[in-house]
C-alpha cells in the first residue's frame, strides 16, 4: 500500500521528451485509473485509485464530489467501540508520516481536529460524524503530480443510520473540482495558502494541460462488470446515450428537477399488471405532483426520496421496509423477485431537461442494477436490498442511480458552467472509449446514437409471452461488443486506432500528431459541429501515457485570488 506508484509503460528522459511533445500537441483529456477492487458496504461499487502524498500511497476512493477530498488517517482503526475490524483499511488509509508533502499546520478554517458533522455527499439521511482536519496533500495520478490538493483528513468517525445504529466509515471520496480554481485560506499576515483541485490544476497549471476545467463520468456497475469511466477535460461518448441535459450547478451541488418516476419494461411481458406504472413520485402525496429538486451525488450510495415515493415504489415490489436502515430488503423467496431483477424492467426517472420546463429527459435504471447488497459492518449476513431511502431532508440520487447515468460538469469561468446528465449504457457497452474533448466554452456536450436496450439485451431475459431475443453465447465473457451504430463518425481508420493502441511510442506519437492535425483541419471546415468533430479515440485508460514529473511547485499563471471558504460545515 505504501509503495510508490510506478507507471510501468515508460521511463527516463526519452519518454519525457516524447511525452511532452505528445501533450503539448493537444491539451488532451486525462484518464483517471479505476481500481481492480470493488467496495461496499452497500454496493458493490467501483472506485478510482490515486496516490496520496509523496511517495504516493495507493488509496481507492469513490469519485465525483466537489471541494475537499476525504481520506482516513490510521487512528480511524483505533476506536474499538465503533468496530473491532478496521474496514477502512481495505481501500487504504493515508499515513502522513510517510509523506514528504503534507501541510496541515497553518489552516485555521474548521474543522480543526474537532468532532462535528461531516457529510460526504449531498444527502443527509444518514448522519456522518467525524473528527477531522484540513490538509493540503500532493496527489500522484500515475506519475502526474498535483500539489497541495484540498483534503479533509478523518481521524475518527462513524455513520448513524435512521434506526440509530452507528457504523464505521469505509471508503473515502475524491473531489475533482469546485466552482473555483483554488481553495484559498487566509493566514493573517502571511501569504494565503492555496489548496488545488485535480481538474483545475491540470487545466490551469500542469504541463499536461487538459482543455477545460471539466470532467465526465460513468461509475458503471461492479456487479454487472461495467467498468468505471472518468475523464478529466473530456468524456467517453460511448457512455452517453441520446440526449444530454445540461443545467447549472449550484455551489458544490448538482441539482435537477425530478418530475416523475415510472415503472416500465423494455421488452417482453411485464412483471406487473399492465405494461408499467406512472405517477409514482407523487403517489399518496399530491404536494409532490409538480416535482422535486434532487441532487446527483456520487459520494452517496442510495436514492434519497420522500417516504411516500419510496413506499409507492416498494408497493410494486417484493420488498419489506427495514426501519433500522431506512431501506427495503428484497424478499428473495418471492417469485416476483427474480422476474423483476432479471427481466428488462426498469425505473424510469423523468427530469426537466436543460433547466427549462418545456423539455424532458428520462433516465432508465434497470432493476438488475437495484439488486444491491448490504454487507458487514452494516449487517451480519449479506442481504439484497432495494436502495430507496426515505428522507425528509435533502433529496438526492446517489451511486445506485449513477450506475445507469452519465454525469459530468464544465466549470466555465467557474461560475457560469453547467453539469450534464444523460443515459449511460448497460453491460454490453463499447469498451473502447470514444474520447471526446470538452472545451472551456462548451455549455453542453453531445451524446451518441448507441442503443440503450441493445446494451442490455444479452444481459436480461424478457418474460415469456414475447419473442425471445437470441442469446449471445459470449454474453458473459469479457469480450464486449464494440463499435455501435455511429462509432465511425469519429473518422479514424482501424489502422489508426491500432496504432494508438500500441501506446504512445514513437509511431504512436506520429500517428496521434497526424490525427490531431487532420481532425483539427476537418474541424476548421465544420465550424458548426462543436463536440463531435473534436472526438478522437485514445488508447485504453491503463495505457494512458503521462509524464513522470512536472515542475509541480512552480506556478505557471498568477491570477487574482479572493478569500474563498469551502462548503465544509461544522
Ligand atoms: C469512539 O467512537 C464513539 C462513537 O461510537 C465516540 O463517541 C467516541 O468519542 C470515539 N472515541 C474516540 C477516542 O475518538
Ligand atoms: C497535523 O498532522 C499531524 C499528523 O497527523 C498531527 O499529529 C497534528 O495534530 C496535525 N496538526 C494539526 C494542527 O492538525
Ligand atoms: C496563493 O495564491 C495567491 C494568488 O495567486 C498568491 O498571491 C499566493 O502567494 C499563493 N500562496 C502560496 C503559499 O503560494
Ligand atoms: C432528443 O431530443 C429531441 C428534441 O427534443 C427529441 O425529438 C428526441 O426524441 C430525443 N431523443 C431521445 C433519444 O430521447
Ligand atoms: C409529502 O411531500 C412533502 C413535500 O412536498 C414532504 O415534505 C413530505 O415529507 C411528504 N410526505 C411523505 C409521507 O413522504
Ligand atoms: C443479486 O446480487 C447478488 C450479489 O451481487 C448476486 O449474487 C445475484 O446473482 C444477483 N441476482 C440476480 C438475479 O442478478
Ligand atoms: C492556486 O494554487 C497554486 C498551487 O498552490 C498556486 O500556484 C496558484 O497561484 C494558485 N492560484 C490562485 C488563483 O490562487
């Protein structure tokens, strides 16, 4: 865990020279690396791996939050009254004493080592109480070093579920940015201290520049082997199906109006009476009939909705409410359970599109993704649960929802950007990314014409009464289908793709250079196709090539700064 992070595909000065050529050429999107391990206790969920400190200590974190990232300190394991097992160790704990870069002495802004509430995401239905401190810590992204990243270090903590039980914390969170470039902490007469964010630093200060202060993510599904995708300065168009809704963020939050939740079936017979059911959001509570504001929250696990809504959904499912957890457990002995979680049935969330009430967008979450598991320490024996959590607090859609949705953000001028929401594909997704650059003026992004039902067709079983889709005998192997309907629109030949796949060697570099030139020439002629024309296919994330070192502590730009305090509340 403490070993320095060595990226294996290059070494020495030669690569550095080649790579700086490679990167100078294009401000190209930057891939985050996903962990081989998956985590609970309410998943399984995918997580990203980063190096924390110098040398980088490998730690897995749930990505996608704003402002401060959160890591655990070794003392998290010492409080045996919370748990005798240290669950936080699985994903990794940060040891400040082994890092040469760790600044925590002079930040006067709270929490200052005191106990207080420390929610990880937007939701508040599960209380999180932590003893925490601020720190600026270097982050190592497979060789790309980001100095002074804004962290909260947690020395003690626990979560309190609706029934009153306290449970240990398990996996920290990774913030990618905020509607500011830095978090600046005043220090009396000394220079203010500047905490950075990963995406803002890569955009503004790093040699390996990305073209905008933005990111695009599909967390995927650990249970259904959909790998996570997280790209800074761009996104994978194959993870965006159909229309994209772009709406303003609000400080650290990603709010959107949720108009309704329906039950539907993509193919075959319905497990319910009739083809589906609508108006479930407001069923039994007409005050919800004009919709509610929900926040997309990758740092939280569940769907946090009004009690009446969760109960309306639950009344259509073989589940029972568990007051200790505020969640519903599936009744696996009920024959409807398998009919629902293995068939093309889904929850359909309808939102206002683009922040206007004249257009709508719908995101379908198959029940196959809602057969999630509660594990120790939340329960003694694993159980399957349905992730609707009743709340009278903040309504939010966490990872359970984001398994099926793409989300991203572009912090244009920090205050004027939008965040993006779209349908993501199922397990038959195209594993080769169609990496697409987000520029620093893009207020929306383009989706693909890939089919959603097709990306699930080999992985669900329509209920009889319909014509069965032929099952692909390779359906369960790791060979996923590639190249869906409009894949060729990126205009790269197979040969070019293969060339890139070799890696960013000399040949690869030449090809990339030629491609960039060709694409930018094409783009010049097609002025009205903003995002599509900028697409280029890049190698697999793990083959992402990055420089070994950056002169990371040398500021490249000096900008006027204001005293900014983050959203951490104590
Ligand atoms: C241990 O955890 C409990 C909550 O279960 C908390 O009240 C207590 O303050 C913690 N002890 C220490 C030493 O942090
Ligand atoms: C800074 O971190 C060290 C090591 O974890 C800790 O002992 C110390 O109390 C921290 N200082 C402050 C001011 O929080
Ligand atoms: C933080 O940024 C401000 C504005 O760019 C600069 O004046 C100040 O020196 C920086 N602080 C440090 C410690 O680098
Ligand atoms: C995308 O939006 C357009 C215009 O609102 C609409 O006609 C089209 O049906 C939508 N496509 C999908 C896949 O929802
Ligand atoms: C009914 O909706 C209101 C919001 O309009 C909410 O405050 C209340 O908690 C809901 N009631 C139930 C039982 O969910
Ligand atoms: C439900 O989830 C559990 C745990 O991931 C898995 O073992 C089981 O096969 C799933 N059931 C179905 C029908 O997908
Ligand atoms: C942001 O932080 C970096 C690194 O500490 C620093 O070089 C830069 O001057 C800061 N910029 C602003 C605008 O505060």
